[in-house]
């Protein structure tokens, strides 16, 4: 009986250690990773964080900056972040980043992210330049889409 108990407990412990819980990064954590990839010129990893639709629309070429002119310059738009807001509903999330660019001008980035393959992928970005900091959005703003 003691032998069976040891086998049962051992089996249980082995099964627990082989079960891995995957934590999905938040939209803001995805933004931080994306910025880090851009700063390190790790364009392959940065491209992997763009939605399938974006990748299919532009077809990743040998030059990330040419393929994704807006998405490739995000790390230079807000260089001094002050606050962020986000909202998630099912498989869509919006993220707003307020801060200042490299010359101290108030700037906002509004993102739409989609959950694909259990990760948040960037699908749309809007860059806003403000005359003064009082124009910063005080809540999340989903970027408006033009009707095509």
C-alpha cells in the first residue's frame, strides 16, 4: 500500500511540473517589448509583433523601415513617456501612450492591438502631435480607421 501511495504522489508531482501555464503579455508589455526590439534593431522580432493582416498587406521585405514606415518609427515618436491608458474587450485592445518626443513636444500614440496566436499584435497606430500638454487624452483612445 505504501508503494502505491509513493507511485501516486510521484506521478502527481511529475504531471504538475510538466504542466506549463502560459501568461500572455499585456498590451502595454507588448508595447515595451516592441520598443525594445526597435531600439536594438531586432526587426525580425518587431515584425513578428505586427498583426497577420499588417504583415500580409505590406509583405516584409529586406528593409523593415521601408515595409513599415509608421511602425518602424514608433520608438522615436514618444521618447519620454508620461502615462498610458488601455482598454481590452475580447480579442481587441486599445492602448494610448502620452509623452514627449525628442525635442520636448507633447505627443500621443494610439494603438489597436488584436489577439492572435495567444499574443497581442499591433494592427493600427495613430500618431498625434499636440500644441500643449493640456491636449493629451485623459483616457484610452482607439485609433479611428478610415473607411476603405
